[in-house]
């Protein structure tokens, strides 16, 4: 495992912060799950998010990962706004549906007078629609910019967050259960590979070489998390702790700059927990990765976090270094008066 | 499934606006037709929406349960009661209608429960694709059983309601239309009361919200799901019977298109929302009747399908539904 | 790290497996060549030859090829990407009508058959894109119902737009293929048979390459867990769209071929029964396994085209009162329905499962199985 495998940190507008969430609120119907939460993740730091069950940690996580749209507030990653409440989202389907229909109707009217011209106009409408569709599929960045010019803002989708450099794991493990461990990691490397459908169909040397390289790289990632030699096993046949580690390997395979880990040590024995903690520290130290953790194990949290944010009932009740949080009376109160050990 | 007693103003408002627009565009005569058709679609759409709300499965066999319901009603009328033509005695007529409907609903209810037990329950934790494929299989089984029992050509449905008409707003409307609409509305109100006020209804709502939590709170999930299928299929059975009375003949593949339209109605209203399903049924019937009025009868199915696509593009959560489109 | 055989020298079978894995394209081509050569010999042997003459068998095999092609295309959508397409026959219809428009006296155009294969595939894929774009953003079940509707609407459009399609009468007299001045004829099915085998072999090579590529992995990831796939950087919408369009293009291709052979196209050929039959072929053959699906399609087609008719004649000849009156052909869809439900409940991986799919569909499979992925072998 070498640092060369993971891309160097890109220079950003605000080099100190890799991610900044401002005023993030998410409500479901009348229930406010996350209420005006701020979070800053300095580059190369390990930040933890703690709080009692139902405090809104995972909801907040899902907003950052681009899975849920916030009700208000915004998330910036490397100085670029990635997630916010959608603006004028209704305009998007209209731009798709209305112009072809209008041109088609006009074509239909012309058809009464001159069949040839009318048919050509209708054909033009169909071809225009298809061209636009293909353009949107092939050049998503161009399409996104076009929407922005129309004043439409949509939050980044999860895959766009990965492209920007955020990797994540899930609270209840979501591996590709019936694919091998190696294939799971290869899927994680999806964005780092370039061969497309045409390459695959023609079986070009480029595609074959890339496929072979990806196997070797994926083995490195497996080795990194301590799964050497397990690559051929189906993910669902791995023991629980190995599944958690495989998820981390898959998240790392996209070569992120920020890794979101949702309870990475849940269900692990003390030995496995120690290994995972060491891995996180090592990745931060060697590769300069930043981490955001949701974690229940206070020993882990207090041990590796640079700063801790405490949520309760969707609100941020405390933020600070482990020592500050440990001493904070509101935190102690939130944890039923029992001080975190 | 939401309790629709709270926040009832919005659905009622949308429903009222839809009805007024329909009336203005169609005129009394066609409006009555649209209303009748809409009542039938609504009864079926309710089944789609209830089942989807509780097990998140598009029950493709639902349209065919409706079809089987119309055949069962036909069989009861002709074979058990020996009916072929109109029943002129009002009391007899009402009693017969009530008995046949009750029998059909109960029969179909058990069929729905049976289908759930055999084809869906074993696959509750299987990959999503599996129950969808069995649903399609069940749909074909039902169609072909009926086709082999009653033949592949249309079968006459005894017209026990006399073709008398009454005059309203200058148009002559058959009493049958009135009966169908009133029956559908009564069934829907009963359903709302059941879902909103009873213990089983509460169990259904909580299961739809969060199955695991409901189970922890002591709700018998299997029983609740079975009852949901029973009610859904019973409503479809009632719809099947009135469809037979309304159309005059029934066919083994009847459930396919009616099912598709009713599903569109459920999506339009917001799948999982019972009031929405009812409103959706009336809107879809309106689209269909309006296409006929404009002289495009054979395009009405294309029109309904276009509505389905447009709803999915513009408002996948439907008129009254919550956010459904997954962003993943 | 991992080799095929664990104990001692690899057996001949293991060596064959390893070779066929590493040279899959060649293996497939050789396999199809063998099949193409053997089938005509088999039907000359008595039990087969008593059913129908050899030329009818060959003709039937060419028709079966259409369904094998359809099943392989639907397998990409259902088996690999996990999307349920219930209106697959619509794309078959589109391919068929494209050829009818491109090469019939009705339109007065005569474009050669071979480029039309591509045109049919491309137009079907385009319509697949247009249908999939709004619906693939939503949950999988919506796609099922939308395709179900689409499958009914497309024939309805061909039926109702009678100015353009001659409506219910259909378009007849469609031109047959030509190759270097050689004319395909109705009397001689062999050229169609050979063409079909060639199309099948090439399609299968391409599908296997896709399945083993980065794209194929992305499809499987989406099938396994869509959210996790998106969180691994896969653009789920475009990836699903690609699977959908590829499936559609295969059906378009099949449509062009089938029409050129039948020389007639009408809206009645593309009912829901066709989609349903193809789905049954995929499910019975084993979702996700290309060879399995092809075998399933072949078996089902042969049963419905030959065996059920034979069964009818057999019982007619027996003069058993009840069995005599049963028309077995009429019951085939009932049988498919029962087969679909039964397979999903008892053997969801199909009759010829792919090793991976077998692991998945049994929810509580304890069978660990030490299956080396193809990529492992590549890496060594």
C-alpha cells in the first residue's frame, strides 16, 4: 500500500476546510430530524458525530452524502456548494417535455398543409429530444451547468459526491452481497476506471489491461484493511467484522479525500475495534485523509477524534475537543446524566 | 396510508375542482358516465394503493382479481339465482344486489388472502424482483383458469338492473349509474372509517409506517397484511360485479387494461394514499371519457398511458402523496 | 493466489474450464458452430424425424433463434441489472415495423436487410432511452408497470395508426434478405438458420464481454443494492438506462430478423403473451446466466412449437375421451404462469443458474462455495 494509489489533495478555495455544513435542517413532514446544524471538517482531521439514538446523526450523514435533500442550509465540499435545498426543480421536467410537444404540435399543424415539411418538423423535434437526452447522459457536467443557467439547482447525487471525493460506509452494512469481496472493491474503483461499453464490446487492449490492473489494485485495498486472501469469497459469506472492513475498503477504493464512516466499529470485538482505529489513524497520517465518524464506542471517539460534535433531538448541543465535550454538562445530561467514560 | 381525517380539506378541494372541471367539459350525460367509470377505477385503485402502502409491492394480479370477481358475480347470478334479465321488484333487486355483492366480496377477499399466502408471503424477504415475477405469474394463472372455465370469448353478464332512467339537468341518466356511484362512495367511507377508527385499521397504518416498529409494538404483521389483501381484493370484487352490470359482458383479459388504468389512478393520486386513489380514479375515467367525446375512442388507452408517464415525470409522488422518488 | 483446482494437477475438465474462461469469445464461437452443425443431424434421428420433416425443424430452429435472442436481451435488463421489463415485446414490434417500413412494397422503399439489422436495433434502443429516461429515476416497480403499459400501447398504436401501418391487416410482402446476389427463399430455411446462428454467436460474445466488464459489474452492483452502488460512484440512472437500451436494441434486432423471415408484420403478433413468454424463458433458464437463458429459451420454444402439438395429436390418436378434448397449446400460458410462481418459490435461480445468481436468490443459503472470480484468473 503506497500513497501513490490515492490521489494527492487537490488545492481548494479554502484550503483549511474540506467540508463545511451550514445551518443544515431536515424535516420529514412535521418532524424536524436535524435542526440548524453546523459542522466544519478541517483538512486531515478526524471529526466525530455523537449523540443518543434518534438524535439525527444518520439523517445528517445522509444529507452530507447527497442522499437526502436538506429542508434548508447547505453543504460545501472543497469550497463548492454541493448540497442545498433544490431551487426551481420543477423547471427541469418542463424544459424536457414542453419544447418537443410544442414543436410537435406545430409540425402537426403544418402537416395539414404540407405533409413533407410537417413530417420533417416532427422528426426534428424527436431528433432534438434524443440529442438533448444523449448530451445529458454523456456530458453530465455540461447538463448541470445548463440547468444552473436556467436557475435550477439540484443537490449533487451520491455518485457525484463520490466523484468530488467523498467516500462512505453505511450503518447497516450494504455490501454487494453476492459479489466477491474483490468485485466489491472493484465496484468502488468504478470512477477510477475509464473503459466504457465500446471498449468492453471490442475487448480493447486498454480495457483488458485496465481490468487486470484493477484486480491488483483491489487486492491492495483488501490487504490495507486486513482482508488479504479473502478476495474470492462472496461478501455475504464473510464474518461480520470483515464485512465492515470490506465496506471501508470499498469506500477507500474511490480514492476519496473525505471518508464518512457510519459506526465503523459497531459489532466488532475489542481487537477488531483496535485494528479499525489504527487503520483510520494511519490513513489520516499517511495519506492526509479526513474522516467524519458516527460512533457509539466512546473509547474510540475520545481516542482518535480531533473534535467532536454532539447532536441531541436534531440540534447541536456541543462542539469541541474530546476534553471539552467530556466536561460539557449538556452532553452529560443528554446521556442520561451519566458522564461518558 | 395516512389517516385521511386530518388535513381532509386539501384532498376534498382537489377532488371538488376536478369534478367541476370534468362537469364543465363533459356535460351532464358524459359526466355521469365518467363518474360511474371513475367509481369502478377508484375501487380497484384502492386495492393497489393499500397493498403498496403496506408491503411495497405492485400487485400485478390485482386487475385479474377484479376480473375473477366479475366472473364470480356472474356465476352466482346465473347459476345460483338463475337470473338472466331485469328484476323489476325493487325490494328483490336490492336484496339480490346486496347478497351477490357480499358473496363476491367475501369470495374475492379469500382469493386475495390465498394469493398473498401462497405467492407473496414466502418471498417477503427475497430480492425485490421475486414477488413481482410471481405477481405476473399469478395474473396469468388467473386469466387462463377463467379462460378455460368460461371460454376465451366475451360472456354475457345478466342485466338484473332494469334500464330505467331518470332526468336530471335535462339529461336522462340510468339508475344503474347512480347505484354504482353511491355504492362506491359508501364502500370508500366504510373503508376510511375502518382504517381510521378501528384497531385493525390502526395496525394497518402502523405497519405501513414502519413494519418492524409495529411488530415490536405487538402488531401481528402476517394477520395485518392478510387483512389488507382481503380488503383490497374484496373491493376489487365489488368493482368487478358493477363492471359486469355496467358493461353487459365480461372477458377473461378484462383485468389487464382496467388494472393498468386503476394503477395509473393510484399513482396519480399518490400511491399509498387512499383518498388520492379515489380522486385518481375519477380523473383517469375523465381522461378516458373525454377522449371518447373528442372522437378518439381507440386512443383512450394511449392517453391514459401518457398521463401515467407525465405524472411520473412531473410529480412521481402523485397529487396527494409524499415524496417517493428515491434519489439513489 | 487462487487456481481453479486445489488438489494436485488440474484435471482435464478444470483445464478446459480455465481455457474456456480465458478465451471465452473463441469458446462461444466454437460452441455455436458445433451446435449449428449438430442440430440438423439430430433431427434426422428417428424420434425427432417422426415429428416433422427436417426442413420444418430447421425452420423452427431459426424461429427459436429469435426467441433466444429476445431472451438474451431481456436477460441483460432483468438478470444483470435487476430491472423488470414487462413490455419487452414492444421493442420487438418496433424492430419488426422498422424493417417493414424499410423494405416492403407498402412504403415502396427497399433498404437491404443487413444495414436494417443495425437500424432496427438503433431505433429500438432510442425508444428504450426515451421511455427509460423518465421512469428509471424512480423505484424499480414503476418501471415494471410502465413497461407493461408500453408493451400494450405500442401494438395499439400500430393498430390504430392505420394510415401508416395498414392497421389490423398488417404489412405483407416484405422483402427477404439477399447476400451477394443470393436470395433467401421461403422454401429453403437453411440460410435463415445459418444467419440466425451467426447473429446469436456474435451477440453472445458481446454480451459476455459486457457482463465481465466494468459496466457489467456496475449492473450487478445496482441489482444488489442500488444505494450502495450510487455511493460507490456509479451513476445509477445512466447505467440502468444503458442496460434498458441494450435490451431494447437486441429485441429490435430480433424483430428485423423475424420480419424478414415471416415477410409479414401485424399488430397481433406482439401481445403481452410474447413479453410474458420471454420473461418465462429468462426466469426458467436462470436469470443472469447467458447460456442458461439461451438454453431455457430454446427448450421452451421447442416445447410450445413442437411438443404441445405432438401431445395433442398423441391424445387424439389414443381416443381417451377427456384427454382428447384438451387443447394443450391453449394451456401453455397457464403452465408458464405456474412455472413462474413455482420457480420463484422453489428454485429462484432457474434451471441453469449462474454460479453467482444461485448464491443470491436463496435468502438463507449456507453454501459457502469457493468460486474464484474470472478476474482472479486474469490477474495471474
